[in-house]
């Protein structure tokens, strides 16, 4: 499937299969498998941008910071996101280099640390609801709250820190990313949704928050005027009545149809809803297509035979 510009967003959980302990070797193996799965799509696209999630890895980084105590300097959440994006950007660019070179493709690959500007007035700041890091025992909660963290009980499994997940308003490195992509460089950017920053007295400063990579992906795909947005995740497609006996795959939908399904409560906030919102926002203009699928059904999804395809009108678009 030829496309003149594609953004591929990789689910963070796909880097960290549920129930498996994370390891750096595991991440490298995943990066290699992903690079192989993406090869046909990358070969067909003259312009390509990759965004990846990083939630589980940021959780591990927070634990490192916590366990180190005062033996090593502490990192705030925004710096943890930056550190993990460095690690995963390295893993992905090395895997892509090896897979593309083996296929005789000599295109350049570049990972760009990405800051995303958020609005300090975003309603998410009033309701931090995105869990990050490990579970804590009840007797540790008071000390963590004294450090300014918000902790909530998680269904009997202990306490977890929650942080705001504001919408990204702008990507600070947008123009350099656009120049690289236009020059044919395979760019990895917006890792984990990007490093959240806000403007204070005209200066950028980091914010202790996380941004959903699906929203940042839609923002970047739109800014670069790409034609295909692929959201790869750990489910085969978006479903109606997900998790019930009545669950059904949505094969194709328009943004208007997805809006009606959203209003009826079919998509969980914080997981599938950001993908639906991102896919609808991107595919809301003619000549564009968004796909939600898993890495193993990518080829079938590109052919419209698996996954969920979102287009302005049925049968339209690239
Ligand atoms: P990613 O790292 O790919 O963004 P998420 O966990 O954020 O992963 O989102 C994928 C998850 O969304 C799936 O594992 C699934 O459990 C959940 N989900 C919630 N509602 C739906 C739905 N309607 N259809 C499919 N999956 C859904
Ligand atoms: Mg997600």
C-alpha cells in the first residue's frame, strides 16, 4: 500500500507484554520485531514518522529514582520521560537501521527528543487521573503526599501516584521534525506523547504530567500533512461493547459514526478513547485515513480486511 506520508504510533504496552517483566534485552527484541513488521509499510512510504508509548518504562524509571534515594540525584517526571525516550529512541533507531540496511534501504534514521506544550489551564490539572509508577503500601502514602504527590487507592492492589494527562497544544520541535521528514529521514519523535512543558513568563519549563501519545500523533500527522495515521496497539481493532459477550470489531467508520459510539460509552477513557479521538480528528479531512490495529494484522488492516479504518466517508481517501 503506497502512501506519501505515514505516521505510525506504537503502543507502549506492546513494548512491555502484560505479565512479563521488563528488561532492556526484551525491549530491543520488541524493537527488532516491530521494525520487521513495519518494513513493507516503511518501504512504500516516502515520508515516515514513528511515535512510541513509554508508560511502563517511565514507571521503572520512577522506581529507579525512588530506590536510589540520595545516592544519585533525583529526576522529576518530565526528565524521566526524556530519559526513557532516549533509551527507546536508541533501541528503535538501532533496530530500524539493522532491518532497513539488511533490506538494502539506506535511508537515514533520527530520533528527536520532543517537547510538547500544554495549557496550564487544561482541565486535566484539576483531576489528575493517569496512574504512573509502581504500587505503594499504605504506610508509605503519607510521606509521598508530603512530597506533593497525589496518590489514589487502586482496587485493593495498593496506592498509585496519579498525574494529570493534559492535551498537547503544540510540538516545540515541529518544524525541525517536518524538515527531516520532508528530506526523507525516518524520524522517531513524540515518544510517550512527548515531554510536557509549559510557558512561564515566556520561558519553557517542564511539567510533572504525561501526554497521551495518540493525541500527539494526531497533532504531528496533521502538522506534517501526512495522509495515513496508523495506531498500533495490543488489540486487533476498536470494538463496540468491548470486553462483553456482545463485543464486535468496528471494521470501518467515519468520524461522525465514532462520535455517536463515543457518546454511547463504547470506548474507555485513557486507553481506546484517545485513539478514537486522534483517528477521528486526523481523518476528519478528505484524503486521509487512520487505522487502529495490532502489529500482526497490519498488512490485512492496510487492505481494509482487519483492524478499524477511519475515513471521512466510506470508500473515500487514500
Ligand atoms: P497503547 O499502549 O496501545 O496506547 P492502551 O492500553 O492505552 O494501549 O489502549 C489499548 C487498550 O484499550 C486495549 O488493551 C483494550 O483493553 C482497551 N480498550 C478499551 N476500550 C476498548 C474498545 N472499545 N475496543 C478495543 N479496546 C478497548
Ligand atoms: Mg494508550
